[in-house]
């Protein structure tokens, strides 16, 4: 068992989240402990030493609750029960305790916008009928048209497809995602009480924080008006009522020294910052940086904008390159269009994986050097590419609701390769994984990379170790330095410089005392090649 790593001495323990490195685990694809082809808590527990050696401060688990898995677990049937495919509540408690013993905190995922259609509340609502108290927990409405045959409004879906489904008695219910994910009515006090009790349930079991899914969506205009592009306020995104909800949640978290990270996709910087006021959420994901193309000017602007929008509320920025919904970094950076947009995902997009890998290595050092916290999606430290999933094996509802034009998100969810010579690359011992691993997947195996000083895994381990030991890294101040066009150079006080070259020509490094880490070799003249990054000590 790996020894627990120490907390960085420059930061108080109660503010650990301001500069933390947090690892995202998608449990179904992380490690299979019982050999049934799907990842589980036993698999995670067996790999905790790996996470400790990697050097992360916390692990965020995407939903591990009871679920029919209509949307990868984001259709929750019971927040207080671990899905049997993953294990038991007792195993979850052991995992939390064992991770804590290694210096790793646990963050769980809460989905306030909706529940599963198998949730007891929704099943009771269907049985109770129109006008019942049970239906008031959701958004049930009569339809429009002469016989109620038309949906109550025309709101667009967060996925492709319809947002209303009609039930046998003629009423319709709202679902911004799939029909298996009915939206909750957050104007109802029972919905608020239930979620606050769920927060307490998990904080009392030792979790350090909660990630809030689709955090800007739960509140709805009670009149459910038709959608009008540009209308302010929006009928279901970023409504003012949300802030009172999250202030109440913050009171629950503060009682347990817990923290929040919100999934807040908003283009308006001022509106985004409101969620990070001192009495609301602690942090929120920075999607402008995630979606930014591999372009020096655009990246610098994304960094500046992010720091500027966080500064008025004193919150740390949260940096992320990839997650369980997004095309993997190695693949995205190897394409002609290196930005990310759900609307532009398509089959058969040409990709240069060697180029993408070189850029992803540089992006890792860039991201880990920025001020604030950073989230690392499982497999990014192995340099995994996006996998092409055979159409007959795709499970993601985004694919089906698009009519098959969207390849979906399964390509970034393929089970991890752990051991090159083992069945299924060491993911599990017996059954075929729930998503197929591509040919050659074992070439990315963690055991191979651990023995290769030039691997992506060793780069991440080294960077995370340096990040933990350097007072200049994590939360703090960034100062841009003069640099040629296409080159990013900044100082992290005291005395650490990060340089990233996105220009066509090699770049001369600024004066320094020590080269701490490089994403790739310097050229024969000691210059920084294209798509390469370094950390320097002044």
C-alpha cells in the first residue's frame, strides 16, 4: 500500500480545494474488481495506491447510485443506495475511509435537475394521476391542441429530441434530457428538503465535497412559457431562484467543512461569478478553457477571462481539459479544429495522434501551472485517445436521440488499460468490458508507462509531485512575461516560470537557474520546440 502523501504546507487544510489536483473516476470504466465486465468499487479500492502514487488530492466519482443507466448513471433512482453493479454502501464507506488514509479526499456527484423515471417519487406520481400532490414534485401539464395532443411548450432539449413525454392519462411531463430523466420541480419545498438531506447523508459518511451536475438548470419559470431566443430571464437556465437554493446548500456544507464544485456552462462572466460568491459554491468548472482551441492568443484570453471573472468573488479558478462528456484531449488536439463543441462532433474526423499527444503533453504542464485547482479525467494521464465505438455497441443516449449522427460520448468512456499482458488489458479478469477496447489499447497500459521515463504517465506523476512541493504552484498569482507571438510565458510567484510554445519556430527560453520539467526534449540549441512546454526555476 502506498504511503499517504502530505498536504502542501503552504495552504491551510480547510482551504485544500483552492489549489487541489482532483482526479475524476467514471466507475463503470475505471477497474473491474469482480470480473463481470463493468468497473466497480472493488476495482477502485484495488487501484487506490495507483492514485496515491499519481499524486492527486481528491477523487471525484461520477454517480455510483442505484440507476437503470439510461444516461450513464445520471438518472438516479436512489441517492442513498449504491447500484449493485458497483457494490454496496458499506463498500463505498470503506473506499472513502481507505482513500482518506492515503491522503485522498472523496467528492460525490449530485444531480439536482432530475431523477430517474424509476425513482419512487416519479413512479408514485404516475400512479397518483393528474392534480395529485405527487405530481407537483415534477412538471406535469396538460397538452395543447384540441385534444391535448401537443406538448405544453416548445423548449429545446439539452440532448437532441423532445423535452416532453405524454403519459397514459393524457398529461405530459418535462425532461430537459431523456424521457427517463424527469425534471424535478424546485419550487416545491419537499424537493429542496430531500436534496439537503442527501447532502447530509454523504457528508456524514466522510465525503469532502459534492460536484453539482447541470448546476444552472434546476429552477424553471413557473409559467413554462414557450422558448424565445435571447429572452431574459431564460425560462430554465441560470434563473435567479437558484442562488437562494445554493446559499441554503452552502449552509449544509459548511456544517461539515464540505466543498462544492458546480457544472456551470454560462457565457456571461458576471452571471457565472454569482455562483461563486462566498455564501454559494466554492468552485465551478471552467468550460471556456476546456473548449478553447490550441491557439496561443485564444488560450491566453481564456486564462485572463477566467481569472478576471473569479477575482471579484475571491474564488479560485478550476481548470479542466477533458471529462466524461468531452472528446479526449489527445484526439481533439490532433485535429484541424482543436476546439470542442458538442454541436460539431462527427464521425470520421481525421486525427493526427502523434501531434495530439505532443500538444496534450504541453497542455498538461500549462494546465497544472495555472493558479487554482485542476481536474484530471481518468486516462488522461495515460494519453488515451478517443475510441471509435462500433455503432452496434454504442450506449450513449446522445447518439440515439441525434438519429445516429452524433457519435456520442462513449468514446471517452472506454475501460482503462492497466496491464499490457492481461486479459482485457487488465481492466477485469473474465468478462468482456461493457464497452469494447480498441485494438492496441494495451499499448497504453499503466504498467508499461510506469516503466517508461518518457511516458505520459511519468510526465503527470512528475508534474503532480512538483506541483505539490512548489509553493508557487496551485492557488496564487500569475504574471505574464514578454514572449514572441505564439508563445505563452508566465511567472508563478515566487520564482517559477512556465513557457509553452505554440509557434512554428523554436523559442529561446528566458533566463533561468534550472529546468524542472519539459513535456518534450529541447532542440540541439537548447530552444523550446513547437507544441512543447517547460517549467523553469528562476
